[in-house]
C-alpha cells in the first residue's frame, strides 16, 4: 500500500514495500512433470543395528600403507650445491705447527750392590737396678660414730579371717555322641523309553486302489543273538570235530591186488615188510595197529607201503615229522605239499635216491591213520595219486 500523499509511479518498487514482477522471458521454467516409471520410491535403508560385542565407537579407517622406498623418486642430496672444487685452502685456519720429535731416553744407570751389614759384638748385660725408697702416705682419721634414731612404731593390721571354702562339685563326663551319617543320595530315576505311536499318514492322504494296510510288527533282535551264540558254541566244535569222528577209529589190512600192483609173497619182501613194521612201531609208539608190504608190477615197478592206525590230533605236523624222519634214510630233498581234497588229511611228497635209483617218498596223515609209500619209476604227481588209491584200499574207517 502506498501513502496517500505520494503520487503513484509507473516504475516497480523493489524492497519490502512491494513485489517485483519479472518479465515473461525471465520467469523460471516450471519443473518437468515426473514420468511414471511403474516402481515405487525406495525408502532409505534403516540404520544398521550394532552386533553383540561390537564397539559403539566407529571403526577407524586403516592407514594407507607406506610407499616402499624402491617406488619413491630418487632425490639428489647435492642438487644445487657447488661441488666444483673440494681442495680449497682454508684461509681462516692458521697452518699447523711442525711436529716436535720425542725426547731421547736417558741412559740406564748401573746400581751398585748394597753393602754388607757390619758384624755386631754381643751387648754387655745391663747393671742391676736398686729398689725405690718407700713413700710415706698420710693416715686418715677414724670415722665418727653417729647415734641412730629411735625406732618408729607402726600400727599392726588384724589377721585375715579364714572363710570356709565350698566343697568341690564333681561333674560327670558328658558322653559325646557321634554325628549321624548323612543319608545316601537317592538313586537317579530310571528313564523309561516312551512308547511313541507310529506316525500316521498326513492329512488328506488317499491310499491307492487295492491297498490294504498291514500292521508292522516290531522286530526283535534277541533271536539273532541267540542263533549267533548257538552257531559259535556248536558250529565251531562240529566243524573241527567232524573230521575226527569220521576218520577215527580205523582199521588197516593189505589187499592182494591194487590196480596193476601185486603183493609180493617172497621171503625177501616179507623180511623187508617186518623190518619196516618194526621201524613204524618204534617211531609211532602210540599207534594202535601197524602194517607194511611190498607191491610190484610186471613192468618192474616197485612200491613199498607202511604205516599205522591211531588217533592223531595234529595230522599236518605229523606229516612233516614223517618226511623229516625218512630224509636221511632216502636222501630226500625239499618236501612238496599235495592237496588231498579231504578236510583233515595232509600229504607231503619228496624226491630221494636209494642204491643209485631215484625214488619218490609220499606220506598221508589224517586224524585216524598214517600211510607212507616209496615209489620207483613214477613222477611226484603219479606217486601222490597212487598213494591215495592204496590208502583207500588199505585203511578203512569204523563208522559208528
């Protein structure tokens, strides 16, 4: 509002008295209308909460690592200095005085030897001294006796009155009872296994067509443990005891013919058989029965068989011991193990030499008997097979 006494003017008034109108070309452009983008404005993220144990102080920015010296630009310390001449005389310093020579050392003096001490004559004895004259000392006067003052009489207190002492009171000892022992802690409660019902089908489950639900029985493990115990207690003895039962006891008898072999009946063969039977009895003194015989073929082959019957707990070691016993007699080499195919029966064969001829010695031992044979003109495999045939004909197990 303008005062009434001032005429109005065409010029716009600037300042707090009025509002200035800007021309059209100087009007500020209106802000553009935001284009719709189809997305809502994203609010700023909330401040991050501090984790447990995290310090409230802001973590300082780690300092930047120092630049290694090999990466820095070399600097010349003498840049800008005049290094043209280094041997310039110092005018402000006087020249040094000449160096004085060291004084000459004085000549060494010869010291004369010290004079010998003079010989002293014995000194005369000192003259006897006279006793000093007695000295008279002044005698002091006797002490003057002073009279003693009369004794002073002090009041005498009456004697104390004797009060009769009370008789002593005898107290019986109070027995000390031992503290009762604390009760033992109660045993912990036994936790019983909760009988949880099996989980049912989920809600809305439909069984397929033709399905019939069957109750599942709880499997028990104790029958398997019982069967395993019975198998260990009865199966092991049965496995190891069956060969002993089937092979012992047994009897032995020499047949007259075995395949193409014929039992010789001449005197020399009988003498050899008796000698071999005695050696078997001597080597196997626990044998129940012994046998020995000499067989031959029309082609000149000779087979000497001998052995005995009786229970043997370790047939494998007995077979090795038999080969060791006959090694020196038949000059046997290394023994070979032969597979018999019978559980509990072990066989060994070795090549030797007798009277310049090669021989094969084979022994077969089981829990009920031992049979050994000496073969000529046969290989190791043929000798082992023929010993099995002879054993089946000679040794017969007693069943039952």
